[in-house]
C-alpha cells in the first residue's frame, strides 16, 4: 500500500515525536522517522540505548498496521543495552504473531542472560508464547520465575498461567491457581471457564459460570460456545436468550452450534436474524450447507455474499469448492479457481487440497495433478486426496507412485492413505497387490488395519471371482464386518452369478441395514424369494421406499437436477 510521507515541520524531532509515531501506518513512514532520528539527533554514548529509537522499535513491535516485527527487531538488535520496556514490546509482538511465537521465548532467555529483570508486563506474553507454541516444559520453568519474582498474585500473570495449564491439559494445576488467590478479576474467571470448555468439562465450566459475581459478554459467549460444542443446543439457546447484551461473537457462537449439529433450518434462521454479519458468519452458513449436501444452496449463498461485497477468505472458498465437487460443476469450479487468484487468496495446503478434490470430482484429473505438483507444502491430506483422485480415474500405477513418493519426501502414510491406495487397486483389479499391502500395513508401516481396509481387499477378491477367499477373510477378520464389507461380497456374487453365497450375505446385510432399499434388490437377485413382488412386500412392511434416480445438468454455471418423470423444471 502506498503511503504519503509524514510532514515533519520542526528542525528537531523531539517536540512532535509521539504525535508522528501515532500517525504511522506503514513501514515507509516508520523508516522516515528512523532516518530523521539518525540525521537530526545527537546519539548518546555507545553503551547506552537511544531512547527515541527504543520507542520507535516498541511502536513497530505492536503496530496494527501490517507486520513490522522484523523492522522492530532490526532496531532492537542495534541497541547495546535494551531496557525491560523494549524487551516487553518485542516479546509482546512475537507472542501474538502467527508464525514466530518462539521468538518471544528467545528474547526472554536473552534478557535473563543479560541480567535484565522481567516484570509483570513480561510474563503474560512469555506465557502466551509458551501456550500457542505448546512449549509446556518451558512454560513450567517460566512459572518458577514468576514465583521467584513474587508476581504470582498479579491478575494478568495468573490468568495467563491458567490458560497455559488449560492448553497443556493440566486442569488440576489451572484450578489450583484459580483457587489459591481469592482476589480474582473477571479475566481469571473467564480463563477458568475457557479452560473447562476447551477440555469438554461443561459441568465444571457451568459451576464456575454460576459462581461468578459479575459476568461480561465473554463469560456468556464462552459457556454458550461450550454447550454448542457438545451439542446441547437447548441450553445454549436458553442462555443466549438470557444474555443482557450480545455481540457478534455471541451470534456466531450460537450459529456455530447449529452448524456443528447439522441443524440447517435453525442455522439459517439464526443467520437471517443476525443484526450484523461478518465473514465468520457467512463461512459458518456456507459450511452448514456444504456439509449437509445442500450444494446449490451453498453456491447461491456465496453469490449473495459477493453481491454484498463481503470479502471471501480461505475458509469461504474451501466450503464452496466442496459444494462444486458434489455437483461436478467443472465450469463453476474453474471460475472459482480464477476468483481465488484474483482475490489474492493464497493456495496453501488447505485451499490447494480443496481445489484438487474439486477437480478430481469434476473429472479434470490433469488440472488436479498440476495444482498438486505446484503446491510448495503438501501435508498427508493433500497426498491422500491426490492418491484417491488417481484411483478414481483408473490410474492405479500413478497412485502407487504417489504412495511411494510421499514416503520418500518424509510424509508418513496414515490409515486414510491405505484406504486410498487400496481403493486404487480395487478400481484397477490389482488383487495381489492389495492383499500384499494389507498384510504389510502393521508390520512395515505401523498402521493397524481397520474394517475399511479389510473391506477394500474383500471387494478386490469378490470382483475377481475369488468369493470363497473373500468370505473366508470376512469371517476371520479381527473385527465385526460392516455393511460395506458384506455389500462388497454381495456385489461379487451378482457379478459372478453365485446365488448361494449371495443368500447368506443378503440376510446379513438386511439385519444390518433394514432401511436400505438397495439391499432388498440383492436378496431378490439371490432368489431367496419367488419373485420381485415378495421383495416389494417386505420393503413395504419395513417402511422402505426405493430412492429415485437423479440426473444433474450444468448449463451456464447453473446446475439443474432431474428425477425420472420429473416435469417440475420451468424449461
């Protein structure tokens, strides 16, 4: 962003220094003041830090106008003996940074080495850095320094320690800290509620909430969010209605509860009645639609969001890409990909994986592969998605190559990876390879096979006509077979005309899924009944209706759905 130079009207910088710093909104303007200090001011002896440079570094470290931490650190490094105030500013800045909280810890150690004594403004942010970077052992060491300095009763230090121990899953330590000091401010109370909420201890969180002598909106939001997380929407809504005042976080917390429970109707009602919405609100509703199979509604809401000028972010496009993948709407997906680039949304591992998934489901495996190869950093989810895509498109050898390549690049396969590669073998009919991989999962890769992995190999054997082997593996697997496993066997029976085995398998399936209409077709095929009329009677007796077929057509970026005999479409 271009910024105008600051107008410095005085021959000396001192009279207007604080005013000028308060007006800085870019690194260019900070550099201008820095240059003025160097050219106009007489520097003190080398062993003493320059007060105005220290003040400039402090402002840069906590400036809300972009990331000026590195610039602040450059000024800091030039000071021979930084005071505790300058250390505190840098530690504070790094503790709240997204990717460098460990630098706050490094600075804290540096000040201890140089004999600079930390104070009550140092410890809350050092403890915060330990919390966000999960440095539990170091955080406990910092706690000993707090005790050594006699600052354990400081309310800000205390609340920081409570949050630290809660994040480290040390609820006992957090509660002891809370109980030791009777003089607690509302921050300490809220920290204790938050600790219990994040650990799923809602009964204890509610006890603390009810004991609070005074509650603020943060207290209410924390307890409502907790009830939403565990799915107790009735209590969450009751508390929401009782709130003396609500802010945007209150509405978003209640909305998130409905989204988590898949309650689309109530989520939409909450969303439409919000007095104000931010991008978090829109993202929650988009996710609610996408996660509950309402792909067209997701796209319509995204269009509404753009018309209102709400700027999308990574979370937004991930939900929309999921919806597009559900519909197989390639043109719409390509336009969204272009929109992501135009909006400057970074294609990180999460967005990149969502793009790969969308292109895979829309049939463009070449574009999915291009995005995958262009990604700077790939986590196991990205590898799994690409392996699944190669398998879905019949490229089993490429899937196997990716499986080997991910290990070569230091990414360990997980149980989903093995489902993906076994699925690729299944699509390609690579039975021997599937059996070999299943038998080596635990011994070679340290991943215990689950029912899904056995199901893939049983499907492979069934499709190959090796029904006796498939049935034997089903009976001897170390866990109870699920409906997918028996369904794979039944599919093999239908392919290879084995009505005897189909009869046994069909009965098992009907016991597991009496409401699944497709299972009755398998039983009918097995000739366990004289004709299809008997099967239909059984379906009627169990209240099962056959789901009609559905066709999708994409026309000018709109996706239209039709059922057999459907005349409802206006065209």
